[in-house]
């Protein structure tokens, strides 16, 4: 009898918990649907639309039934979306491009993050701003910004830095999607070289695909593979940052669980890459998981928007934007030199 009562009690607690979070989660999903509709029918980056829609509903983060669900979406669902990105990558795809693109991607990602850190210090910005924007520019735009924000130390500026980085990197990625194909044609690159350049420089995956197939199917395929190589760099970068800030917390005498040695979403990402490389995941399931990842990330962006105040964002100034422009130009010049002289 006691077991039955405990079971009923736990079931009621579960229902109550779901009831607490569902209004906020459904609100974020609805904003994501609106953003996707606008993007698919009128063009433009879906992530930016989701962010702007979310910011318009900032009042929902202050009080009411949506608070718990918005927080869940911006944390747990975000982690699920990042983890599921691993299903888009296989080891064969990475090795199939040859050694030069692999070395280029590793060096470009590493050096861009270091440039971001260094320039941030010169501009008087925080170390975390440099690491966050450098990683977003170097790896995969808004998705990387959200993933990196999970392991960087939390303070009162954390969410504002993340939102600003998402807005900046998405805007720059959209501009690059328009300008870079024209640059490729002016420089007379062949389809393969154009794919290396576009995949190695544009920030977000969607914009890379758009720019690549704007030129040719071969350029689209190559640029997508190079971009996915950059996405794969999310694993070592997040892992190293986790180690670095875990050590910092330990030195400060703070609780180490704030930055786990190996975040669970990162483990899931790496496992999915390996499993997908073995070819055991059906193509239909890969497609479903890819779509689920996209929806999780769009909903999480909307949640971050809801938690962001335009008034607080406005006081940040132009320095973080200048930082991201410098990082973008550095990455562009570096990859252009590799493509030209390799």
C-alpha cells in the first residue's frame, strides 16, 4: 500500500512539475515557429528572428507562469540541441577532404579564439567576452556561443554577453553570406577552393549552405563539410574551457560542480559523432534528430531573448561589435591566404 501511495505521489509531483514548465516551454516553441515561418517565407536568419521575437516578450521573464519554462528552455533544451549537432558529422567526412583543410580548421579555430581574447583585453573588454565571441566566430556562430556560455563562469553580465554575441555573429554571418560569394567570383576561385573558403569563414551553418549552393552543388557540398569540421571543434574547445574554469573555481574555493570536468552535453555530442560515423543510425533518424536539434536551438534562442532586456543590452556599447568584426576579418584573411597558397 505504501509503495502505491509513493508511486501516486511521485506521479503527482511529475505532473505538477510539467505543469510549471509547460507554459514557458510552449511559449518559446511558439516563438520559434513564428521565426521559422518568417525565415522560410521571407528569408533571413531564423536565429535572429527567434531572438528578436523573444526580446519583444521580455516581460514574461519577470513573473508569471512562463518563468520556469523559459529558464528550462534556455538551459536544458539548449544542451539537448547542442548535443544533437553531433549527428550531422562523421569522421569519414572530415578525413575525406584531405590534410590541408583539417590543419587549416584547427589552426583557424585556435588562433581566432586567441585573437578574440587578446583584442578583448586591448579594447578593455572582459576575458569571457573575448573567448565567447572568438569561439562563436571561429566555430559555428550562435550555436557555439550558446554552447560556450554553458561552461564559462556565470556572473550578472553572462546572459547579456551571450545575447550580444548571438546578435552580432548572426548579423555578420548574414552579411558574409551575401558578400563572400561575390568575393569568390572576383578572385576566380574554382568550386573546391570556393567551398573551402566559404566553409572556413562564414559563422553559421545555414548561411554556409546558402552561400555555397549559391555558387554550385560542388561548392555547397565542400563548404558544408568544412563547416561541419569547424562544428566538430566544439568538443575540444568546450572541454579545454571546462578544465580551465574548473581550475579557476578550485583556486577560488568555490564549488567545483559549477563547471563539470566533462559536460554531459559534450559527451553526448562526441558519442553521436562516433555512432554516426559507424553508419548505424538510419538516414531517416539522422534527419529527425537534425530537425530536433534545430528546433531545440531556435526555442532556446527565443528563451534567451525573453530573458534579455533591451535597456540592459543598450548600455554595452560598440566595443563588443568592433571585437567581432575584427575576429571575422582575421578569419577571412587567414583562410583566404591558405586557399591562395595551398
